[in-house]
């Protein structure tokens, strides 16, 4: 089918997509819908990767996910890992998009990418819509649903879904501080980056090493679990999908709970405090009951989450200094990194008192 006239009207994200090759690739795959893509719209959201909502001739929609305009060295591998984990855990109780197909040939659009289902939902940050705004019970049930999703993920044995080789669990706990300290040091390679200005970064790392838990429970971890990386359903008080699986690996699933707690202060929007949302204690109890995992060292896990996420966010600041990410995004994420290290300090002081 000659799709050239259609291709010329499709949004390519200013060169992020190459429609002639992409149309041919989609036509040759067993993905939902019939006919060529007739509509494309770059979607908002996400500072690290790009999303496009595609509509085929019969009205079927799907989402294309690809790396950022300036890909990292491992961006292609990350795309394929995301597609693999979505496929592996499908039907195991974790709400997620369906992965339709993945492309490991960068010549199609310049990078690897994958196609997934379009999920009807909204990110529960900022003012909440509909009954979420008026019904405390809806907010409460959404909060519990956030924990139920990562509880279900924690219960999936990696070897049962073909993910036994998805990470290196041996020595995982012992490696955490050194691995992320090395990541922080690697940012010095970005031209224009003046180095990290993060309060207590060395002190926090030393405390984590000195107070490391002795128990380790291997499982699949999402790796970046917070409110902006999920979609809530419009028509019912629960999650519609967990998104952004780029940091998924094998490790201790308790890090996902800690990540949620340190990024939201309990469940609720970042900017809006309203009644109804579960308290931190409720979320912790719910997770413990759902997984059976001990949570005696939760403060350590929360501190590790602050340390790791702060260093990840600082990476975007370093990339922005080198012109490889928007300057405003770099400044914003640096400030969030500073707040995370301040939060880590408060957590440690609470333990040491």
C-alpha cells in the first residue's frame, strides 16, 4: 500500500520517527489493527523517553515508546528490556500495558523501540479529576491499589516468567552504594557539568554501608515506582497501569515500597494534600500483609531510595549542562535531588536519635 501522502502529514516528533520504514515494519508485524497508521501524536509526559499515540486506518490505537532524542549508550538495550519484562509478567496481577511488538533494528527509526497498548487513565499528580476529587473512599482505594500492584510484582518468581537472568541478585545489597556512587562520579564526563552539589551525599552513602540489612529477598523490582509512573483508571478507584519499566531488574522488592513512600509522603498528589489517602503506616501494613516480607529495616530502604533516586535525577542535570537535556528540566530535577538528600538526612537523624 502506498502510504506516502499519509506519511507526510504524520507527526514525527521533529525527526524522532521515520514513517516510510516504520509503516512497513508495522504492516509486517502481528499487532492489533488493520491498515497503515493514519494519525500520530507525540504524547506529553516523561523526561527520559518519547511516546507517540498511533492510530491505524481501522481506528485501532497503540503507543510507540522510543529513547530520547540524545540516546544514552544503553538506550536500545533499555527499550528491549522494557518490552521483555512487560511480556514476561503479563497476566500475573500487575496492571500494565500490553507489549505488542519490539524492534531490535535501529535502522527503522534510528533506535530500538516497542509498541504497546494505549491505556485509558491519568497520572494521579496535581489536582485529581472526577470522583477522586470528591470521594475520599476513591482516594483511599487508589492508594491501596498502588501498594497492591508492587505486592503482586514482588510475588512473581523471576524464574517462572523467564527472567532468571534479568539481573545479578548475588551481592545486590552489598553493591548498591558503590554502584550508585560510581554513577554519580561518571557524570564528570559531561562537558559543562560542575559536579554534584548534593547535601551529605558521602555521609548518606557511608551510613547505608554501615547499617546494611542482613536479609535479602530476591524478586523483580520496578525500580522507579512513584505516582507519575502509573495511570489511575477514570471509571473505578484503582490503577489502570504501571508504566516506565526502564529500571526494572532483579533485586529486593522492598525498594519499590520505599521508593513510593519517599516520593509521595504516603499516597496523594505531590502538590495537593486531601483527606482519604492511606497513611504511610497503612501502606506499610498493606504491603507487609500482601507480600509477607519483613519491614523492620524500612528506614534503611527509604534512605537507599533517596540516595539512588537523587543520583539518577542528578544525571539529567549533568546531561542538561552538556546540552543533552532541556536546561529547565535539569534545574528542576537537581532541586528534587537536593530535597531527596535532605530527606535522607532526616531519616538517618530519626534513627540515630
